[in-house]
C-alpha cells in the first residue's frame, strides 16, 4: 500500500488555504484531470452533487463557467478565469461564485495550481488566496475542506480507472 501525501492547511490570518495532494498517476493524466472539461465534470463536486460545465476555454484569458447541481436540481454557479498557464507545471485562475447569467459575485479568490511528478507519483499544490475576509470565512463555513477533500478522493478513484 502506498502512502500518498495529503495536506490541507487553513491560514486564517492570511485568508489562505494550502492543499497538497499526491496521486499515483502520471503528470499528464493528472494535468488533464484539472484542465479538461470532460474529466473535470466527473469529479469537481462533492457527491451527490454533480459538476456541469456550460463553457470551458482553457487558455490565458479563457474561462470555465459551471454549476454544481444537487440531486434535486438546485444549481450553484461559479466562474473561473484563467490568468496564467505553464503547460503541465502550473496554472492560475480567479474563481468567483456567480449567477446563472455568468455575473460574478466579487470579490473572488485566486487559485494557484502547481504540478510535479516523481517516480510515477504526481504532486498537486493548490494555494487559494482570498482578498476578502468575509468570502474566506464563507468558504470555510460552507464546508469547503470536507467537500474539496471528498472531490480529491473522487479524483484519486477516477485516475485509477483512467489508468486501466
């Protein structure tokens, strides 16, 4: 049994969340899981919710507009705008809650994803910075840690299935 690293640190003073997660998968597969709509929609929501992307254009200046949809059909929309992309090593985006017409609820948060691989294990570091203390506290109160931990566990299972 391999012991993959998983760290989830909340720095309230800096309004920052730092997540480190290792996956037993090649870098290119993990990169695709974070940057391709058809894979993202399979894991980017805590069950029983589903992720449904309306628009995704993974390029600098591009965006992903998607909803997390409850089993009852309730939609919670978000807008992600890509600000920097270095293929297979790093990408950055601004993430904001939004309405169904793509109007963001600002301020959002800045997400910085870094990818590296060693001996077939890919490490993803995610740093989420919030300018707004209120937004940061809302994110934590909404159960972000539990929900995002759950989604990363789905990703781990999905990667196992995609490798086959």
